[in-house]
C-alpha cells in the first residue's frame, strides 16, 4: 500500500507531503489546477521517464518520494531481493527519484542507489496506471497468463505442470547425457582401453600420493640418521675401545699384584691408588660397553627394508607420469580408472541404459502432457468465466458494443515449459463486426481507461488475488449520469480489496471516495504554485457541489452533493 508521497520542486509544486489512505482516494480540481503534476511526480518516483522540464523554474533539482508498506507478496519480495535490495518485515519500502536542472537524474531504493530500470520494474509491480494515454499492466500481453491463472485460482494445476516439467527436463537431460557419453566413448574406445590397461597395471589407490610422499620423507631421514649413528660408533672405537680398556684394566691389576708381592701393606697409599685406578677403568669399560650398545640399539630402531626409498620414489614417479599423460592429478587416477571402465561398459551395454533412460523420458513426457491438458482445460474454464464477467461489466460503462475474449496460442516450437503449453492474450473488439485485436486497439483513451476498469473489476472477483495500487486518470472522461455512477460504483468496489487513486471531474465518482484531495493553484509573491488540500466532510460536500453546479454553488447543488455522498 502507498502510504506517503513527497514532492519537491516539480513543475508548479514547491513542497508537498501527502499521506495516502487505503480504499478509494479521489483527486478533483479545476482544469489546469495541476492534478496531472501529482501523477507525474508519483510516476517519477516509480521510474517513469524524467527530464529537466519537470524541474520547477529556479530550482536546482526536482525530487519525488513514494513510501510503501512492506510488500506481502513473496514473489515481489524475492524480485526485490534479486535486484540486490532487502525489505525487512515491518520496514517501509521507499522509492525516490531526483532530476537535476541539467536533466541528469538519480534513483534510490531504501536510500540505496539504484538503476532507473530497476526502480521502474519494482514500481510497475507495485502500481498500475490506467488513463486516457496509457494503461500500464494490461496492455502487456505477457501479464495476461498470470492474470488469468490468478483469477481462476489455478495454483494447483500450475504446480502440477511445473513439477512435471522439472521431472521431464531431468529425464531428458539424463538420456541426452547417456547418448553423449556413449558417442564419446565409442569414438575413444581404443584410447580408453589402452588407458584403462595402463591404470589397471599401475593400480593407483586413493590418497596413495600423500602416503608415498610422507614415506619418502621418513625413509630419507632414516638413511641419514643410520649413517650418523654408524659414524658415532666409529668415533667411539667400537670393539677396539672395549679391548683397549680391558687391556688397561689387566695391566693395572698386574701392577697391583706385583706391589702386593713386594710386601706392600694393603693400606699403603700406592696400593690404594692402584685400586682406585682399576675401579675407574672398570667403570669406563662398563659405560663404554653401554654407550656402544645404546648406539647399536638406536641404529637398530631404524628398521626398514633396504632399497625401500628407491621403490617409493619409483612409485611416485610412475603415478605422476601417468597423471601427466592423462592431463589430470594423481588423486584423480582412481576416479578416472572407474570412469574409463564405465565408459567402456557403456559401449558394450550402453544401448540398454540409453533405452531405459529414453523410456523414462517418454513416461515423463506423457505425465507432463496430462498435467498440461488439465491446466489448459482449467484455463479455458477460467477464460469463459472471465469473459462473462468482463462482458457483464462493459454495458454500464458505455461499452455495450465492445466484445472481449481470451485467446490461446500454442507456445513456440511446442515447448513443454513450467507454465504450460499455451500463451494467453486478452483481446477486444470495440464495434459490431470489428475484428478482435490487442487491448490498445481501442479507439479512444476514455474507452481504454473504462475497459481497464471493467477488466480490473472482473479480475478482482477473487478475494484471495493480490492487487497492486491502482491509479485511474480521468476514467470518466466524456461520460456522465448513469455511466459515471457505474464508474464510481466499480471504483468503490475495486477499492474494497485494493488501494485506488482516481483523478476525476465527475461528482458521481468523487462521491464514492473514502478520501478526497482537492488540487488547486495559488498565486503568491508573483509565483503560481500547485497545492493539495485533503478535504473533511464539509469541504468535500462543498467541492462536489462545485463540480455539480460550476462557479456559483447553490443550495440545490449542496443538497444534491449530500445525496450523492449518502
């Protein structure tokens, strides 16, 4: 819903801030007062074309801001998100546009810079404009199918077709992929067989490269460590050191024995020193033996197969050479092995798999056709109801000679898409004997606007159908009396489920409004400006009386205005 419109320096408007209510809002005023300026300003905020001619004389730039409540349409919210903008729950959607005196403009969505095309696309989803010179929405035949589906409540049938379309696409894609793979495999059969034989001989395993690289690093370090330990044993002297220490111990023991035999007392200092020397050599001998044993034990801990490093490096080289030959990575070799085997299998029994896939596609195609027939039948029934509803609306709107129909055409190339197998076009014939044609073939702007009203009144027959903000610009042009009353009645009825703004010169239409704005010109300080006055009940009655009687408002006109308001 549109909640506010702010206008700055557009044509004759200096500054204007309007709060917009729900239901039917009518804009009235004398010819030339500036009603079209208000609609032009709203159009500017919604992405319509803007140029320097909109900028008020003497101003640097013109701007228009339209504020909407959070959209409740999931598709619209998704479309806004796809454009790169988000609207949080409870947050207003603000569309703003500026145009400088030099003609350059900028667009904003929730104060974020946006392209004018994006602003226009979002604006057209929020607001429909129906007037003497344009009818946005209904004139675009691409919107007709969605309008008919919404009117007919065809969501179950649409979902059925969409699901069948997705399944059909998947089945056809699988069959096409199998055919392509089989054709490719057949062309490469000899090459595949040789490559598979090489891979079978190589027998690559998952994660083998990583494991071999780790093993190679460990083996390389082990060989160097064993060499270092061998050098350590050599530096210790090995068995020679043990023999030398044992010989030294025996020599010291012989010296001690000779001293004793010579009559030296056991407590003699010489014998004590010889005993100490023998004990020291003995300890050294034991520790030397332990050191050599420890070095030998450490060397023995590096237990690996001789030549294992060479074998690991040869295996890595073979794996990487095979990967280079197949233009892939080592880790993909097991995957390619399986793939090559599968492709060769397809050559042998691929025809059976392809036949099964094509059979599944055929079943999916038949299922789609059934769902599409159900949708087409439902659309035809909805089209009959819509045609009857529109035709019922036309005579009261002075379109009694017009005829309406819904035309179906097969989709291009018989394509089975998610929206069915036909396009939908609304067509009109304005006079007896005339051919049906597009909606914009209607002769006059007034007829076009009234036909748009008839269409919207008929399409709004479903209470669950979302309606955008609708603007009708002088939809009552050239009619009065009962026809104007019929226009007002339909606008009021339409506003019960949507927000409607109408520019009108008809008192019968104005009397139906829930809110009433009077657009007027005022001269001040040598400048003419346009302003808008929201009218209370008394002022509203007076304005409708003016519309009935002209410049001089009579009591009879006031009474008639009261009767119209009711």
